[in-house]
């Protein structure tokens, strides 16, 4: 579906540029935008590699186990059916820690791994469990203590003070996370027979 949307937008842009006589500017903007996209991708790739490597080091060093113990009470509330000593719980903790540290895209592979571990415990394959839904909410409205990806993007585009967005981000994330958790709990009780 997204291919059709993007294709339609590009076709519409070309048609408008033909009718307005700006084909050359459109072609130049397309080439320039493609180059900027490659630069941005390479810079984000470096950040992702750094954080993925650090998370692997933290896992091997036992740091994840320590953080898991600290996060056990709130995570028991969010994931009541999940055994704290299971691989799935450890994967969920790693994903949450990655989001807390602002790893951004590096948290995505950890989230996919956590969902795979949660699906191994799922008695009804192909159906999202309450734990999977809670994990999606936590990832979507994740609280980031240090939004490193956003700060590095702002810095690469020349922001005078790249970190001045941290407080508004925290406020928005706390509001979104609170609403998401409340709705997850309400809906899991309401639809528990499914």
C-alpha cells in the first residue's frame, strides 16, 4: 500500500512540475534529496551500530540482569503473565532499556526479538497477547531519558542548542506513556475473553 502512496505522490509531483514549468527544479530537488537521504542514513547507521554494540556489551557484562531486577516491579505490573526469569522478560527489559537510553532505531531489533520470544509463549499463534500489545505501547510511547537520535539529527542540521528539546519531549512522552498504559490495562480487562 505504501508503494502506491509514494508512487502516486511522485507521479503527482511530476505532473504538477510539468504544468507549472518547473521540471528542472523538480529533477534537481530529487537528486539533491537523494544525496541528503544517503548522508542521513549513514550518520544514523553509525549511531545505531554504536548503541547496538553497547547493548550487546551490557548484556554480556550482566548489566541487563541488574537493570532487569531494578525494573522488575513496574514490569510485573505491565506484564503480569510473564515469568521474570524467562528469556522473553529479558528481551523485553533489553528493549525498554534501549528505549530509555534513546537508542532509537537500535531498539527496533531488540523489540522484534522480544516479540518473537513473547510469541513462543503464545498459546494462540497469530494473535497478539496482552503482553505483546503492552510492548507495542511501550515502544510507541517510549520514555527516552536521552533522545540521542533526535539530538544528533538536530546537531547535524546546525541547531544552536540541540539538547533544548529534552524537557518538552519528556513531558509529551510521560503523557503518551501514561495514557497508553491506562488504555492497555482497560482494554485487556474489557476484552479478556478473546
